[in-house]
C-alpha cells in the first residue's frame, strides 16, 4: 500500500492554528493524546520537529512554520473544492471562520451573524475577535474584517462601511477640567489614553493632517490599552483623550457622552471591508455570508427595519 502523504497534516494544522494540543483536540473531536501521536508520527516521517512544546505554550519551529506556509493554502483550496462539489444546488454548509476587530462587533457582527445563522442554519460560524493583523490562510480563516488600509492587496475586499474619519474624543468632564486642545501640539499638555498594537507591541502615534501634509504626535499618557473598546470606555470615564474611529463612537457622541476635538486636523481613511482570497469566492458558505451581509446592511441604511424583520426577509 502506498503511504498516505496527508497523514498527520490535519492534526498539524489544527495545532498550528489553535496554538495548543488540547484546543486542537477539541476542534477535531479526538483526544489530546491522539493529536499528539499524529503529530509525532508526522515529525518522525519528516525527520524534524515541527513544534517546540513547553508546559505553557506551543510554538512552531522553523521547519513547522515553513510547512504551514506551504500547506495551509493548498489545504484551503482542497477544502473549498470539496465543499463546492458537495454543495452544488444545496443549502450552504460547512465551517465558516471569521477574524474581526472589536470595532466591527457592534457595528456589523452583532447584526449579521444572527441573521446569517437564521438564514443558513447548516453553516457553523466561528468568530475570532482580535485587533491584530492576521495571516488569513496561515490561521485557517475563510475571511476577515479590517479597516481598508490594513487589507492585503492580493485579497478581494467588499466594503461594509463608509470611510472612517478619525477622531480625538473626551468626556465633557475631562474637557471642563483640562480645557480643549486647539492644535495637535497642545496634546503635550493633556493626558492621552494610548493604544499598543497587539502584534508588534508598538505604541500608536496619533495621525493628523495640516495643510494637506501628514503629521504624527506621540502624546503623553499613563494609561495604555490594546483593545479599542477600552479606548472608548476609559474616555467616557473622563480618564483622558482617545484617538478612535468616528464610526465606533457615533452613539456616544449623539448622547453627549463624548465630544470631538481637533476636527480640522483629523484624516479620513477607507472604512471596514470584508476580505478574503480570490479563490475562496467559490465557496457557497462565503458567498452566502456576503449576500446576507450586503442585504442586511442595505436594509439597515435604507429601511432601518427591526432585527427580526430583516431576518424574515433574508429567509424569504
């Protein structure tokens, strides 16, 4: 019998994507011991370790990272081809994995995913909320949502929101106590709530424009977060100024909980996009998700229908 060249790859991919043998076993529905045995057999066949294991974490070796980069796209193609072949003329099915930033949860995910699940109950949906840039294929995601400027150029993008106007916001109580900055340079005399990028660990420099030219400021601040929702929450609490997307604080502004400052200096960038590899478009589950998303967001803009009414139209 010819040896199966794919033996152990499913276990390897699951461990690489979940960063752990226990999590991989839960995804595959087998015991951690079975996953470990499959990976060890693959390592023995290849003659090199694929993971470095400690009591607290699992990480890829150089050989493992190289194998993942080569195998993950091919496996995605095979899985997509199998799903497309099996779903011809049928209701979309399978496992849809999405990576989204926290900002997209109240704006898009909270509305779209319930509607999609009602309209297509045969699809299992997994939503991973993380603000860091994600290797879509390497992590096994079908699609993601990100601000347009962070979407890789070789991806297909579907616009989900209008362009973003960046905003510096603060609670009325903070402005009453500390005054309003009139120019970006005034930020040196204020307290900023800083954002640290989860992946790189770098602190975000606030970006402005003056006379059409870019300007960046590294404002002082003794409060640092790596979560966009906390930028809004702490600003509402009067702890300082936050630099956020205007679409993330529309309700707080309307309610008078947050006030925008430095408006003449703030730039505009592309809004939120659903993005995915071009070859993934053929998957019925992804096409169905795109259709539901477009229809629901269009209904929201034009007709402002209730959540349940929108679901009814989608199912019809």
